[in-house]
C-alpha cells in the first residue's frame, strides 16, 4: 500500500461508532509504547498523531483518514500505567472493548509492544482477547533504534516466544529511523 495522504478526522469518547464504510485498522498497546509515533512513521507525517512523554495522553478513539477515506487508522487509548483515576481507566477499557466488539469495519489490529521489554500481562491478555473474538492482529515491536541489531534480534525472539508466534510474525520498527515501515505497509496491504 502506498500512503499518499493522511489526515486527522475525529475523536470519539462515547460508545458510538464512526459512520464510515471504509476498512479500519486499530492501533493498540500500552500507554507510552509509541502508538502515536508509529502512526506518524507509517503515514510519513511528523505531527499527525500527537505523541507525549506522559503516559495516557490518548483518551479517545482517534480516527485518521488514509488516502482520502480509502482506509482509517484508529488510535485506541493506551492500557496499563497512566496517571488517571481507576474510573477513567475503566471507561477507556469499556470504550476499547466496545469498539473491538462492535466495529463492522475493523479488519485487524496492530498490537504495539516495546521491543526492549518483555510483553506485559496486559499485552498478552489483549492478544488472548483478540483471539477469543476472532479479531486478526499483527504484533509490532517498536523502538528498534534503541538496541543494537544483535540485541534487537534477541529481543524479537523474546517477544515472539511470549506471544507463542514465530519471529517472522513480529514486525520490528523504529519510528525514529523508519526501519520496518515497508514491512508494516506490506502487512497492511495484505490484510485490507
């Protein structure tokens, strides 16, 4: 897939679905794992999705139109650590579950993990959840630029083993250098 243009469309904070007919691809992962940076790298736009060093900045379903509505990327709120109340964290969880279970346009999920850390219980629970609901997903390990090639290869093996997949099923990317972008675009093309 060639991404010619990308733009922010809307944010949804309540249990309702965006009224579009194009395929949707969700971006899911822990708070501060690099979901916004991943979207920016994928679309080749530095500030399309707002990234922050503060966990929990994405609090809604943020929709981004690709190629004038040919496809939508949906940035989901992060899970895990964030300086918010339990009530707010629970509302994010319900919003994510509502979207994943009810969206008829959802084609698959990019499940984002930080390659430097072993996947958390929450990452593994999300993978189990997606499997249970028969929602396809692709594991993307971000922050490849933070490790040497040898260390990154070893870390990808750890990620793959945690999710019980082969290493070729984990896409290693760096939002900073663009490494892995072509593999992500190929994964996108083959699934929509």
